[in-house]
C-alpha cells in the first residue's frame, strides 16, 4: 500500500506483533539532514526499533527481502510507477 502524502509503502503486516515494515522515500528530508533517501522502517514501532538507511532502491529492496519473502524484481517494477526517473 503506497501512501503518497507520507511517501511510504507499507508491507507485511504481522497481526501477532501488530506491526510490519515500510519503505520510505524522501529525498528532500535526506538532503536536509544528511540521511539516505530510502529508509526501511518498522511500520508501527519505528521510534523504538532500528531503521535501515539505504543509499538506493536495490539496497532497500535487499533489506526488505531479508526481513520477509519478497519478489524483488516484481516490487522494483511496481515502485517504478511513482519513483522519480533519475532514481530508477
């Protein structure tokens, strides 16, 4: 599920832990505070859990595929619909 306003795609909701993972893309925020443009976050508990800063989409998809089963090629094609051309 892509939330354009928040610039995140949410993945893999786990009812037992009441959380999941999400991919955030925010190049403006990254430029302001020196972070990477892609971040893999815990969906609900991102304040208390680690976040993974990723330099590019391939790295972010790699982190997600390590956390749960994800078809990286299919997900890359899906994301390219909203990702700026220069970052694809």
